[in-house]
């Protein structure tokens, strides 16, 4: 499965980096107790390659300069989003403690910031994805939420999910 574009699909490819620098970046994605035991993958030559086999169920990677770690259910959710498939009913969790580079808050497939696509950048955050995130009351489902507070991203789409800033 290709997760190259996870959350920041619209950004140009990051400059090539050594495997050592890549691992340093990925280590920023989640708490050490998660990422140190996680499987680390990297896109190389158009294919996902395992750089380190983990002992927990987390998968960590960097996609276009954004490090992240996903649990198995979040990997299923990301695959559904990437392939335009049906959203999973499973609840998943994603760490993005190094923040993101921005994405449309209304169009999961926007390729660039435009006046009408409600581009939003969220600093260090975690995400709750899957069907349960759609039923959690009390979180703004507006096109232009305050990214310093929890909010729903991609509201009204099959891939809406909860964004929770942590800094």
C-alpha cells in the first residue's frame, strides 16, 4: 500500500535524504516508547520498503517531509483514503508530533492551497480516524476551525477525522 501522500499529498517531493537522516525525522513522529518499537517504512523507487521491522503494531514513516506513526486501524483508514475506497469502520490513531505542512480542510484530494479550499496547518497533533471519530460530539465541523483546538478535518466526507493539537 502507498501512503506517500498521507495528509500532505499535495506537497512537492522532499529533497532526498540519507537513511540515517530519515530515521532521525521519523523518530520525531511519536513518543519514544511508540516509535522505538515501531516498523519504519520508506518509499524508495516507487515502492514501500521496510527499513526496520518493529515489535509493536505501529508503522512509522515520513511522507513529503511529515513524520507520522499509525496504528493498524489507521493504516487501513489511510489506505481507504489513498485508494478512494470505502472508509473503514475501525477506529484508528495517528501521531504527527512534528506537525504538518497543511492540507485542505474540505477536500481530501486538494493538490494545492486555493482561495476556496480552506487550507489549514496544524502544529504537533494526534488524529482519531474511522467511524467513531464521526460520532464524537462537541468538535467544530467548520471549514475554517481554529487549529490550536481540537476540530474535525474533512467534515462531511467519508474520511472526516478528529484533529487534536498537543502543543
